[in-house]
C-alpha cells in the first residue's frame, strides 16, 4: 500500500542524499590544511634522522592509504565505512570503532536525560501558560523562558557551577565518575547520575525555554478553534477539552520543532561536554579536529548525517500518528 | 399562534455581554464591544425562535452567551427544568457542564467546528460517555450512534472516518448528529445552514424540522437569511447592534411590521412575483460601531423616520399586544401596502 511504497521511496532518497553528503564531507576534509601523518607521528621527527623519518613517514602514509588518488581514497573510505570499518584514529592510534563507543554512550545518556527533563517540564508548562494566557503566571513564565532561551549554554553552565559547586558545593563539576572510586553496579550508576546532574540541568534550561514557548504558541492557536468550543459545548470536562482535544491538535508543530531540537542536541552538547569535561562525542569531535584525526571526525560527521536523515523520516511517520489527515504518499 | 398557554423554557432578562477592547495606550480607559446590550425575552418549550440581523449585530454572541460559552457580563438566563428555575450564570462549572446535555449548539462553520483528529464515531460518542449515558466501550453505544447517524441522514459506514473526508453538507449533519445524540431539550442553531448551498440547505432544514417533531426540541435559530427564518420559525426576533428591536410571531412580523429596521430588512427579500413587488428601502451608511453606539435609539442614524426624540431617549421594549414586542418611539402603523 501507499505507506510501504512511500517508505521505500524515502529510503532510496536517504541513500542518495547520504552518498552526496559523504562526497562533500570527504572533499571538505581533504581540502583542509594540515597533514594527518605529521600529526600522528608527532614529536618523533626531532629524535630521528631525516631519511629514517622520511621512510617512517612514507610507511605510515601507505598504511593509512593516503598515497593513493583522492577518488580511490574516497571509495576505499566509503566502502570501509559501510562494512563497519570506520578507519584508524591517528590520534589514539587505535581503530575508530574501539574508541567511539564509550563517548557515544555518555553523550546519548546525557541527551536522553536532558530530553526527559525538558519534556516533563516544558509540555505541561506550555499548556498551563496557554490556558492562562496573559495572566500573571503566564507573563512570569514568558519572561523566564525568554531568559533561559537567550542566555548561551556556557554562561548558564558557569552560573550553575558557581551556584551548585562553589557556593553550595553539592554537585561535582567535571567528569562522570568520582576519581579513584571503583564502585560497581548500582553504586556506579548513582555516582554517574550525581555527576550528570549539573550538565543535564544546564542542557535543560535552554531546551525548556524554547520548547515551552513553542508548546504555548501551538496551544493558543488551537484553543482559538471552533472545535474547542464544540468540545466545551458538548459538556466535556475542561481537562478532556485541553489535554485530549486541544493538545492532540497542537502536536504537529510540536513534533516538528522537537525533532530538530533532538537532532541538534547531539551536536549542541559539544560546549557542555567541554565545560564539564565529560568524555562524550562533542568533546571527541573537537579534540579530533584539532589533531587532524580525519577518520574520527568523518565517522562522527556521518553519524550526524544519518541521524538527521532518519530523524526526518521518523518525523514524517510521527505526523501520520499525530494527524489522521496526513498520509504518507509521494 | 398564542404562547400564553405554553411553558417557558428559558427566561432571558436584560442579558448583556461585553467584550473588552484591547487598549492601545497604557492609561486609556477600558472600552468594550457591546455585543449584547440588554436583551429580554422568553423562549417557550417546543417553539422555533428565529433570530435575524446584520452580521456583527450580536446574534451568535447571544446564542453562545445563553449557553454560557461566554461568561455573561450582566443579566439572567433562567432555565426551567422539572419545575425548577435554574439561573445558569450562578451555576458552578461542574453543574453547568452536566446541564450542557440539555442545552446544545450547532455551529455555523462545519469545517472548523469538528475536531480533525477524531473519527465521526468519536465525535458523536464522546458527549455520550462524558454525560454517563453510556459507558466507554459499551456495544449498545455503537448501535445508538448508528441510529442517530441514520436519523441525521448519515450512512453508518462513515462511523470510522475523519471529518476531512466529508463534504460540507455531510459535516453539518455530523454536527447536528453530535448535538442531537445527547437528546437535548434546547438547541441553538447558529447559522446552521448558512455555509451550505441552497439544495443542501433545504435538506438540512427539513431534517431539523423532522427531528424537532420526533424529539420535541426547542430551537433558537440564528441566521441572516430571512427566507430561511420565515420557513422554519414560529416567532422571529430582529436584532440590531446588540439589541432586540422587534419580536413577534412569524405571520405577525411579516404582516404587521412595527420597527423601521424590520421593515427595511423585509423589503430586501427578493420576490419572484411581480405583483408582490414592494418598495425597496435602502439603509444608508454602515452599521455603527458597537464599541461606541449612537445615543438614544441605536438605529436613529440610519432610520428614515428619525425624529428628535429618537436621538435622545432609548426606546423601551414594550408589548403592543399579540405577543408583539417592539423597541421604537414611533412604531409603524397600518398594514404594509
């Protein structure tokens, strides 16, 4: 039926876009200044004879496959990529796949927590402010959300550190583990949660600001509609009118904005991870860029590409769930 | 038609509904749109009361305020039920919610008044479960909804479909089925047929009349279409700028028009027969602003019989016999020629 064919079409489209972006990415990184081989060999140059160094240089270049034609390099790279071989990290001197797991887990954990916090707070808050539109409560929340939305994350991070780690030292400010602790199981998980509190708090602030405003705007639009009056005229309870009739209709814009926000979260946490010294994807991306560690950078870039493309399809599917008028066709 | 021996269903006393106008300056005095500016009338059980007037004269507001969909500014709406007199304004929200079962509304716009996210079955059934007529998921409810749908001229296969899959006429029937499923006593039909084309209009009007006979309904029929209102109403009320200017049984209103505004309105009905042709009275100027209505009789700015008294004194709402009410200092006399 329409749905199956549509999804196949979308899949073909994704593959197509994926390859085009991969070519662009690869070209951009090749065009970047800096020699990854020199970066990888590092300080050895000063302690070796020039011709021995040259031999080692050539050998390393050969191993990394950098002495081939750029086009061949691309095909080798994309072929490896698709078979799950993400290349060799010149910085860590290990396979990318081995070093990328732990940071990815950390980043995803962090983002999931932030997401849950943001949704739990911003959706009810957005609804409540829309219902009490222009009241004192609404106006107060409006001011707070615009403040939260407009202050950059690193400033909020510094403020949070000042408040909860310096003035009232109840939370740690860096890492995800207490140094030297060898707790396991539940103890370890609790320790991690404790470390994550501040970063999650900071990440949530701007998310809450933005999403609350979107939910409020979408709800106000819907609450003006005639069918809300119909629902009231039916004699439904006010809760049913707001949560079932209004909120379900407000979901479409909310789905759009939250999808993009979720995709953005994975990239946006670079700042937070750097401030709180969390070994996550963002920090890794920056470090690798500094070190010209292209395998790692490209792998992560492609991760973001896949994330965005899949996010788009998921958004389309979510639309059909949310709104019966939307059909997946062409 | 005499109304004295009929039971009053709703008593409206000096009903006012003002909407605040948004201030443009900080220290400006708060001004109001006077959508309903003191309306008094009785609605009798089993009648169809037509309500006509230009757009923006407060007809729809009156219907909605009656049902307490807007918090009324002033006045009383007294609902007679089982010998009790209930002032709707003073009711707590939850009790009003329960009473909504009796007092229903059919909306003007069949496109925007149905929740796009719900199937026809859900739209009709929701009111039933929320008033405890049926339990959620009761198989008998489905049968009942089918019955209501059939009564309203909807095929039962439409049960699981969404509103956007229907035409305007079908949607209007869904709206009617939705309100009548609750077995109300009183229904406000707010321009219920205005959005439809003429052939569908007459179908819906006939449907409404049939259902009225079957279920002993009382209608408040709001429209700007005089031929529709003449066809369906027992009594007709004419509104101008938030006030009722004339109210009379249909025959009486057409034959013995008392208010100059009504006269002008009636003269605008197109006639087919050349012999029936009467002088067309054109109302000059626009309808004045309801924020700042004219002093005295609100109609004086456009009335061709206007005299000095009209600009100074507000005319009283008086019964001139035959259940004929009018608010005019100088009611027209004599039969129309």
